[in-house]
C-alpha cells in the first residue's frame, strides 16, 4: 500500500474488504466442490460448469477492484477523505468494479439457466429458458458498457467536475437490470416444479427434488435488496452510500452459484455417505423385501440434458446401463415335434411395472436399509415375466 494513500483507508472500507473476500472464499469452495463432482464423480463437465468458473473469475476481479477503491477512501465521506483527486480515484475504481460485478451476476444467471436445460425436455420450457438467457446476455452487456460510457468524456463518469455531459441516467438502467435479474431468479426457481411434478415419484420426493432445484429464490431475495440499494448511485456521498449495493451485489452472485451448485453436489454427497453403493441404486440384495414372483433390477436414469430419442445415442450416468424401452414385449415360438405331432407354441410375455417406487433422493433410513429391507435400495424397476405353454390339448401358465 502506497504511503500517500494509506491514510485514506478507513471508515467502512475494512468491513467492505472483509465481507467481499469472505464471499470469495465461500464462492471458491462451492466451485471447487462442483468441479470435483463433475470431473471425478460424474466424469462429465458441461457448459454450466464453465460459466460457473467464469462467474467466479469475474467475482474475484470485482472484489479486487473494490479493494483498490478502499485504498482511496471507499466507505468514507468526502469530508473525511479531504482530497478531491483521491476521492474521484476511488469513484473510478468503484465504477470499474461495477462492470465486473454486473458481468459476474449475469454470467451466474446464465449458468443457472444452462443447468436447467439439462433437465427440461419440453420445447416450450426450453424455448422459455433460451429467451431468458438471450435477454439476460443483452441486458448484462448493455449495463456493463453504459456504466462506464454514460458520460462524455468518459472521465466525467467518475469526476463530475470535468467539462462535458452525461447522456444517460444509469440509476434507471441499474434498476431495470436489477429487476430483470430478480425476475430471472424467481422464474428459474419456479420452472423445476413443472418438470418434477409429472415424474413417477412419491409426492414427498417430488417436493424434496423441486425444492432442491428451486433454491434460487434466495438469490432473488438478495437481488431485491440489492436493487433497493441502487438508490445510492445518485447519492452525493457516492463511495459511502453505495457500500450496501456493493456488498449485496457480491452476496447475490455468491448465493446464485451456491444455490445452483447444491443440486449438482448430490452425487458427491451420495458417494461420501454410501461409498461405492452410490454408483448403483441396487447394489444390495436384488430381491430383498420383494415377493417371490417378481425380480428387481437396477433402474438407470439418463444424465441431465440427454434428450435424444435415439437409444443408441443416449448417455447414462457412471455405473449405469440402458434398459429396454418397450413396456410390453411378447415373444412367440412355434415348435413342430414331428409330421404327426401337434404344433406347440411357447408365449413369453414381459411386463415392466414402472409404477414401482422410484426415489431420486434415496429414501434410505439411518441404518442404510431402504424400503422392504433391501440394503442400498434406491431406484427400483420391477419386471414380471409370464411364460405360457400352449399345446393342442392343454394350456398352462407359469409366472416367474
């Protein structure tokens, strides 16, 4: 820290630095855990993960700019700074921080929307998400540029004593952008309910999954508070009255990525808690707790975002395999035993009971046993096979 600027550090500056860098640490923890889960557990990295990393880098840059501004008096009143040139320098670095902050929040929203594209299959819902992503990208870029070039010359943006004029009231832009981010948070939080509610799951499990994918409401609440704090953009004591906006911007971005990463971290949680059983929902006894006329087979779910209708192109999660897509299969075999013998026909009918309990969130008791006493029971598919022998003078049926 330079000797000629050290005396300007004070007021709310130390508190701002502490809060901002604490957000960076929390942000980094969730990003590292998310990447570890994608790379080591699922062995699959998507666009949403790259966007999350980009949001983190922009967030770090945002925090660095704010820290530099505190060296020039950010968080203090004009009279406390005492030097106009230093004061305008603090405003300049805060303006630069707002560029990085807006970009970080916008990229974070895009990461959430891209993640939702992994689980949404309806063309209408996917189109809805794409529209939001396009509008968010445009609004973010527009706000990030105009926050700097709102005045001519550009230097007048942070030093109002210079000659020139301002062609844009950025407070109105900030309120519009903040409101849009809030709408995006709540819309992205509501969308999973329409996706999950039609799944073949217990109501309790639907609620748990939908709530887990709808944590973005907390980011929306932070966005509301940040939008209200934008009143400080036109305040006379700029670097003092905008402290709340700076902190809540960091909070909104951090909470956005936290809420978007928690559902992604579920496979890591399953692996740490259940070990290798997390790879297979039926790694325990295959028929534990099931009746003798039914066989249980592990049911594998396709990965998020795999919407291909072609089975040959489908990808499945680690340790998963594809089952038969048909719900009812019937195989008929005709055997002729001799020229004077009657024809015998064997009919095998294969029925899949897909109405059996399917649990994404592993409804497993504390002792590690699932429904029916099966160890490690998770998502289960019940198959029922009927074998019928038909002859000329007798018909018999055997259920397996």
